[in-house]
C-alpha cells in the first residue's frame, strides 16, 4: 500500500509539472486502456513474486496518478464561463446555486475602534453558475465562482438559487515579489472566477426547487449553524470564536491578531478541527458506549456512524477524512480480529484523499497532517508493534515492576508520570522538528516554543472540546442545561488563550524569517527518508538525524537571508502593488534598507500581509527606518504588523502626526 501510494503521488506531481489538457475522446480512450492494464497487472500483483509486484505497482499507479490529475484539469478547463472572463472587472449579473455554506472573514482590529466606512466582515460563498448576463441577455453557462460580499451575510444555505449583481473577473496572478500565487488553490477547489458584490442587498434569493444531491449538505449546514449559535450564546466573547473553530471547524469569527497568535505558538492545529479532535471525540464516544454496556459490534457501528457524521458536519476537511479512515480501519480490524498496520492505513487514507481531489497532494495542510502522524507512528513503532518475544530487557522490566510493588505508591506513580511526560515531550519535539522546514517555507515562522505549548494545552483541549460538544447537545433540549458546560468551555479556552499569549512573548520563542529555498526543504525530507532504510544502530541514526537538523537549519538561515544587499553601487527601489496606498522598499548602496510609507485602503485589520512577504523575498529581516509621508491611514496602517515581524530601528513622521 505504501508503494502504491507513493507511486500515485509521484504521478500527480509529474502531471502537475507539465499537464497538457487532452480532449474528451483521448481521455476516455486512455481511461479504458488503463482499466484494462490495471486489471491485467492486478493479476500479476496477486500471483507474482515481490519484485514483480513492486514493478507492476510503479508501472500502473504512476500513470494512474497522472491520469487523475489530468482529468481534474480537463474538467476545470471545460467550463464555458472561462470564455467570458478577463483580468479586469466586468459588471454583470449571475444566476447560480449555492454549493457550500457561507464563510466569514473577520477584519476587526484593536486599532480601528473608531470604525471605518467599510464593514469589518467579508462573506465568501461558492456558487455553481447556471446563467450569466452577457450584454442584454442571459446565456446558459457552467462553472463555479467565488462570490465575495462586502458585509456579513450568513442566511444562505447549500441549494439556494440566487441572483447576484456585481463584478466578475479572473483570479489575479501575483503582483509583488514573494507574493503567494493563490490560483492553484482555487483551481483545485474547481473555482474559475471571483465575483465581487458590494453589499448583501445585491443578492436576491429566487424561489426554485432545491436539488436532491444538496439536501443532506443543506441539513448539515443548518445543524452547524444551530451549533454555532449555541456556542456563541453560552461562551464568552473571547472564547466563543475559538469554540466555534475548535468544535465545528469554522474559523470565521477569529480575528487577525488571534490567527497570528496561533501561528507563532504552533497551536493552530489545536483550535481548528483536525484528526486529533476526531480522535478525542471517538475516545469520549467509546467511553459513553462502555457506560451503556453496548455490545462490541453495536459500539463499533455507532462510532463509525458518529465519525461519518462529524466528518461531514465539519466540512469534510482532508485531515478529518484522514483521521476518519484511520479510525474506521482500526475498528474494522477489531471487528474482523485482524492486525492493523498504521503505515498501510495511512497509505489507504492518502489514496482516498487523492481520489477525492488530486490537488490534496499539494495542499500544505494535508502535507503537515500526514507528516505529523507519520512521525508519531515511527517514534512509537515499538509500542505500536508490541513485544514480539521476551528478551533480557523485558525480563529487566518485569523485575523492576516486581521491585516497585515494595515501594511507596505515590513515589512510583510520580516516576511513571515523569516518564510519560518525558515521552510526550520527546514526541512533541520530534513532530515540531520534522514539520519545521515545511512550516518555515510556507508561513515564514519558526516556533520552538510550540514543543512546550502543545504539551501544556493538549489536556485542556480534551476538556474544552468535550464541554463544547456538550453545549451543542444540551442546548438542543434547553438553554439552561448548556450553562455549566458553556462556563467550563469558556474558562478552559480563556486559559489556553492566556497561555498562548504568554508563550508568544517569550524571548526567542519564535522568529519571523525569510523562507529557505524549496529545493533545500526537499533535500531535508529526502535525507531523513533515506536514513530509515540504512541498516545501522538506532542510537547512531538518531544522533545523525539530530546533527542533520542542526546543519540544515544553519544552512537554511544563510540561504534565506541571502540577497539582502542591493547590487553594488546602486540604489534599488521596489514599488509594491498595495492597491490604493503606497509602499516603497529602498535598498541603499550603504547596505541600509528603508521603507517609504506602508499602508493600503481597506486594511481594517492593520496587517502587513503582502508587504512582509516582499521583504522576506529580498532576504530582509531588519529595517533601518520607516518614513511616513502623512497621516492618511492608507499610508501607515500596515505599521503594527511590520513592527511584530521585523526589527525596525526608527519611524520618521511629519511634525504633529503622532499628537493626533
């Protein structure tokens, strides 16, 4: 299974590097050809020796992965809405069907207490187009667009037929150095364009029949909306957004400052629905089934149905699907009394995610999820496999347990607890070290403090998640029943938030840095993978891996900050595209780096998104100064974000600006 999965991933990656869009006839012919080839090769897989099976797996599944990716490309490019799109916004009217529940973007900030003329909320809706206004007439069209509404508008549900008035355009390419290209992400979500709506009043719901295939999705959206209301009602203002994100996977209400806090402390996975959350809920469900004394098979069926329900309730995100597959295979193996191999199960989960969407291979969230779980499996492989035979070490362990029977129980318990904590700390350190290069490359942050923070907050997560689910369940019967679990959930999340804020202020606990080159990140994982196939003593290998991590970080830092200096004897000025606003990066012949203005219109969260990536792409971590020309907010409102991420020696302002 591992070889098949790796071969399929290789096929997807090869096709994504150079993927021609084939005609439907060629695609259909190739499909039948591969089905016949797979049928023949499966017979060889069953009857052949190991070498033949491995060769056949590679020959079949590398092209199969490429075929899956190419088929998705064809489906994306065959929508006729593409012929009406251009990079400039075109005013038009669309008719379409809401495909997913609306999501909010919270742009509120502590810096804009006075308020702005724009709404602090922005709503995003994925809509399947049915008709498009072209000239004076509506024309039949197909495709999916991302509708962006200025304001808060959550009344829509999957299946609603809408008429929307706004501006249609393609997704724009990056316009600044270091800016992330979001088009591949939209491509894998099968979105062809963006449709900007200035106000919720420009959305009209049409009275039409809802399709059957969206009935279940619509019901789940209603249930999720009810659960969101219960959580926000029975938790505090600061804990409510975190509770909604933790239980239902909706990060809509989390503001920009809290997102940064989760990122720098390495705890984003704790407060967003992931495989860990599903595992905790399954443990709680299993405990409840034990209290009810359900038969084993009935208990397994109930837990499987709960996993399926919760997976779709939280939006069927890849990490949750991965956890659901792991739990499902484990329960089925218990039912059939067969051994469960974690690596094989992970491979099955990866194959399922590729079949659902080949773009999951390039999704950083999926990559981090599988990296973390694989690291835990490899670190705990001795525990997972269990003792195969009784050795001298096992006899010593039995003798130690016999000696412990004559000692003080409290002392023995303290020693056992200390060993468990040390083991968990080691696991946390391993996961952080393995995921660090990818996190550094994608998010420009290195967070060693996350080793301790994750260990401290993991027990709190169980309490907060359990009480949060209890708020929704009890709130369905009567609001008064949800008061106590709501209080427990609020206090726990507030404690977690306080812990994260303290950890974020620890000196050297995290660092914002330019990203190392992509090839150097790939080399890191190739070297680690190779070490697992080297027949050497385990202690020597562990030492080599630790040395490799230190060497890699040192070289990565040198590569990341390279290019800070302007060409010799020149003054380099980089004018950034910030829309309505100004930002210029100045690199002087004296090797000084200055910035002239730093702001843009509509930056209610006072973030430096876009500007910081441009600085990092030039290898800049320190600014000699920032010059602000005048007091309009579109010339300075990125300053708070820049001061968090970069060392700034001075800020120069016009006379009297700070007094106002």
